[in-house]
C-alpha cells in the first residue's frame, strides 16, 4: 500500500474552490484519473484528473511542461487516448504524478498565484466534458468474492448446501468480455436469449424477464506479469492502479439455463457499466482495512494467498450504494430510491488475493486489464447488492415511493451506484456515479 504523504493531508485545500466543498466526491485528496473530451467536439480524448467540478487536462499540463522527472514522464503517458501506458509505468510514476498534480492545485504558499496562473488554463468544466472509459481493456475477469452474495445466491439453487466446497479456498471467477464494457450513462438493451421456464420441457427464445444489476467494484491492473510468471500477494497489491464502480448487468433467467457446467456466458456479456473516474490505490491508502475476518472453523488461505501486509491492510473501507429510478420517477424528477447500502470491507477475498490467484497459473495480466470483485453484499439485507437477493428471485417485490413495485429491472429503469470513503481525521472522497438506463429488446 502506498504510504500516507502530503497528498493525503486533511488540511490541504485547492485554489479551485469547488474542490473544497463539503460533500464533493473530488477534493484535492482524491485526484482520480479518467479520459475525456469536450462534449460534442471532435477533440482527441486524453487523460484528466477530477478536481471538484472541473477536470485538469493532463495533455495541456504535458504541453505546458509544468512537471519534471517521473511526473513529466507520467503526464506524457496520461496524455494518450487511454490510460493504459500510464498504468504500465508503475507505482513510482503514479505517485510522482499525483504529488505534482496535488502541488499544482494546492492553495497556499508564496507561489500560489503563479501555480494558479499555470494551472487554471488547464481546467475544463466537468459539465462540458464527455467522459470515456479510462482504459482499453484487453481482458476482463469478474470474481465472486463476497461470501454473503455467494451464500444468498447459492441458497436459491441449493438450499441445503449454498456454498460449494471450493469457495473458501479459491477466489472464484469467470472470464468476462472486454468488448461490452461501457462507460456510465450508456444505455443497456434488454437481452433476448434462451429461457427455460420451470413448467416447460424445452427452452424458448424471448426477452429476458429477470434482468438484474450487480453492485461491484472494478480494479485496473498496472504493470502485469509475463506469461509463465506469477505474482506474490504483496507484488500484486503494488500493481493495482486504481478502482471504479462496476455494474455487472445480469440476465438471471438466461443464466439459470446456461450456467452449468461452465459458468456465466451470455447472461453477463450483454453489457457491463463502469464509472469513469478511477480512484487510485494511493488515494485509498487512508481507507484501507484489515482483510475480512474469517469465522472460526473456516480454513486459512493457502500460503500463496497469505501475507501479513494483506491481512493488515488488504481490505477496503468503501461505502457502496445502489439506487433505482423508474421512468415514472425520472419523468417526475423524483429522487432515486436507495436499494442498498453496504461496505466493501465485508468481502471474503482481498483484491490482491484475486490478482495473485489470477496470475498463479502463469496467466499474464496486462496494463489496463480489469478485474471485478463480484457483487458486494454484506451480512444484512440492507447491504445486499443485487435484486435477486433483495427480492428473493422476484418473489418479494420492492415497493417504491411512487407506488410502483419491482421484482427485477423493467424497461426505462435507471440503476445508479455511488460510493464514498469516510473516516475521522481524513477528508472524505467519492467515486462519482455509475449509471445506466435499460431500454427494450430490439
Ligand atoms: Mn458479477
């Protein structure tokens, strides 16, 4: 884990005043990376850093030669149309760039007016920007790391034996699709597929009737590992660039028919939504937590999945929320209805364990590869991160303030995720939004 340094100083303020507003997701202590261009323009996309209600255009910073050394090398890489090259540079470069950006944007000191004169022309209003995916994701893998989610879903399939015997030994995952990853705001079309109804002998092809969301965190691999090589747990922790919110849209009825024996396939690749801002591992340093406590009687992880450091700080204290806005609520301009509120700290496997396990057979991971945690559900119903859990597979419908009810997602519904880190003695940081509206089957 990156050490705490001046970029985490809770006293630090920015000369860009909106970054100092209580409640902003993007104070100067956050500085998440994304890719953007001005909305409606034919500009070349480039990297940026969110600061309050604005974006620091890293290509402008690069052109103006505002940084030196590793920070200059990193800002040159971040001027690309994706952040893959920045991710590949590694933690020393990421940290140098974060420090240089923090110093450029910081209020106070004798040279504040000069830094402001240099930095101000590099700011773009976020409301004028189109946000894009931060990386060209070559490979995407989704895990199943919440034991509460795995148990809740397992109970619906196997009431007497919800967890399969490998669960507490292996971080379970499946290979997802990079091609259908989309940025927040992209519409998601309801898939059509093979469904087999319980009272029918044969499947039919029809629009999905059990469309669901999964509240997850995604994390991007920085320098990876070569084919045939592996990563220790502590190496893996240092190679994670940063985190975003991830909605693993899931067609439960398609999934139920197709998943045996090889796991999810078309139920998942219909689209996966990512929040545009990538909160760096360094920004999250004040919000690390011990890895989740294993109940007495659970096996300890095998040696390659164990380290003192990971046990002490492998967890993430991130509050995660899912909201629903139906078409009617959107038309009435009603506030989104909160479906759940949980915390990533409850996840059974740490992100470093997921990455180490992924590389443990010599599978190469590359800069910009994306890993998902799997649905993050906690022990209490309030914190369950999918509708299949909250509604017991649609049997107990959720009542909304409009009088509408939902078992699964209906056409026109918007699903919205938010996340924040809050701890005494630190400035709270947020992830921005991860949203998507479902449109009817073509
Ligand atoms: Mn998932």
